[in-house]
C-alpha cells in the first residue's frame, strides 16, 4: 500500500481517508486537483484494491514509469493463446 500511495502522489493525487460505510471512495478532480478517496470502512486489502483501481484508470499511466512492485497490478494483462 505504501508504494501505491507514493506512486499516486507522484501522479499528482491528494489522498483522503473518509468513512463511506463500505460503499464509497474512488478518484475525482476538483478545482484542478486530483483526489483519491479511500473508504475507512474497508479492510487494508480492500483499501489497497480501491487505490489500485483508481490508479489503473489514470490517463497518465501510459506516459510514466510504473514502479516494479506495482507493474503487475497496473499494466494491462495480455492473454497468450495456444496455437
């Protein structure tokens, strides 16, 4: 989670932790600032999944170097078909 948070901040996101009761969170842009809201009602694994989901949909992702630890979570999966 630490690496994903640092990467989000490097992409210009502010991070907010709010109580959404397990049904909220996500990313938005407000007054020219990008924010990721993480739901405090979720456990740590689900919070990390929420953060990764937001990062995966960032338009800058194809133009930056993704840290090695996050690449398998953020790079598109390619399927290999048997010949």
